[in-house]
C-alpha cells in the first residue's frame, strides 16, 4: 500500500488547490480516478455480458419457435377448429407445379364419417391421381374419427396431399333437425356439412363439395371451372335431363321432381309457388360461389327451412330419402346453374345390378354410388372400378364387405 502523509489541520488547503485534486504529490487523486475507471470498466463488462446473454436467449427462443412452426406446418396438430394443414412446400413427393403459388388453389370439401371412411379415402385418392392442379382437401369429420383418419392418410400414398381436418360441431344442428327412425342415414350430422361451406372454407371464393361415395376419373379443375350465372351461388346436376338419369331411369315419371321431396299438402309449401313438376337436382356433387353464397346468406336460409320442417313437417315422406335435399331445393329454386352431366354420373348405388355399359363408365368424369348399395358393401355394383382407388386401412378398423364367393375368386 502507498503511505500518505497527513496534512496539519491548521493548514487547511485553499478550495480548488492542486492538493485537493491530486492529494499529496498527486497520490490519492490518482488512486481515486483509477478505482473509478475500474468500476466503470467492470460495469461495462457486466452490461456487455448481460447483453450477450439476452441476445443468446432471444436467438434460442426464436430458433425454438421456428422449429415449432415448422412442425406445425408439417404435421397435423390439435383438433380444435380447422387443423391438419399440410403445406405442399413440405411435401417431398408433391409435383413441382403444385408448389407454384401463382396457381389457384382448389378447395374440395368432403365429409368423412367413421363407418364410411374408406369411401372418403378412395374419393380423395382418385382426385389426387387424376389432376395436376393445386388441390387442398377439407375433410369434415367428428372428433372421434380425426385420429383414425389422420393415421390412414399418413401411412398411405396420400401422405403427400394437402388437407385440413375440420371438426364438425353438432351443436350447429340443435333445433334444426329431429330424430326420425324412417330417415336412417340421412339423419347423420355430417350430411349437413354442405350447408356450412363458408364456415368450413372461410378464405375461399369458390369450392367443390362432394359426397364420400364418388370416384373422380377426370381432372377436378374442369369441374371447378364450371361457369355460374350472375347471382347464382351454386351449380348442381339436374335429375331430369342428365344423360346418367336417362340411362338409369327409363320412364320414371316425376320421381325426380320437387313433389318427391316437398309435401304440397302443406300451406307453407304451396305459398312458395314452386311447380311440383320442377326437376329436382342432386346435391351430392356441386360447385359453390362462396362470395355469392355469403352475400345471399344461403346458410341462414337453409337453416330457416330446417327449423320450419321440425315445426311443421314440410318434407315429403314418399321419395325424398334425404332430409338434406329439400332445403336446398327450396333455397335454390330456379336460382342455380348446372354442371356437366358427366361430372355426376349417379345411381350406381340404386341397385345391385349394372345399368351402364363399360364404355360409358370409363368415359364418366365422376361416378356416384348414391343409393343404398355402396361400393364397399356386400351387394354393390362396379366394385372393380371403385377398388382401383381404395387404400386398405392400416389400422384394420375399416374393411370391405364382400361375398364369400367373390373373396374366393380373388384368392
């Protein structure tokens, strides 16, 4: 240590003299300045260290969030709301054209119930393999089916598709439908998913809806580009004048007219002034202009007629078969466009027999097994065409129902 001589008390230095600033011979002042400089340097070092640590923590958090975002985009996540978006940028087997952001996205909405899940898988597979368009599937299902569906998609050739799994909230139907044992399958909640397209596909201007009992043999882009007249929110296939109906239903009379779906004995129906002989249309496959759909509040109109049917029983019990069709017939009466008949060749499930020639079936753009005889069932027709696109369930929960003789012949 440095020794510092004490100043005599009676020699108080003059304020501002060099001895006050430097001490005796400059010793104490230098030490004080040195200590102060050391403290400043230490303080700066601490600040630098804190700053470096803060930057490091920030980078670690940013890296973690980036990995989490990548994982979210690559895989399906929680079941709340719309989930499961698998961007094509992260799909290794996706064709290069689909990565082109300039190509318009084609939303295809399809319902997938647990007992018919194999149908939805086959339909999706047929669409994916017959188009070079930028398709994204909105697969509407219930919570209990989501995991099964996800495992089926991820373990098959469909793991490269872009899709969202949409949980359908059955609370939407409260007060709008009632249990009716005579209606059978038509009472299942997912049959009403088509009523809520703007909710299911909120950002799209146009979308395609199709049932799960179809096989697509053409490029879905052609169906998507179906021209819709101004003011029309949807395009359907007519039941009276389509080529498929003429082939299947020879002389069926008014079986496919409005009177087959609506009870014209009801005063509310009569007041609509809708001709009973008006040709009905099939709502199992249609193209929707969602901008026009929202402008006209189509969903609200459909819900209105659902509620009125619960209160007054407005639907016919003779030929309708489905309680989802009558509200659509009312809301879209003379206010819909038409799709190419070959894009909904239907009634393949009307009976177990074959009604079409092989040439006609091959030329069809879309085959529709509407009716009781589904292609995954025991007595279905044209099962060879459908099974070409079916992918076996890796979980074993869903299996085809086939006659014993058919199974024996396959073996």
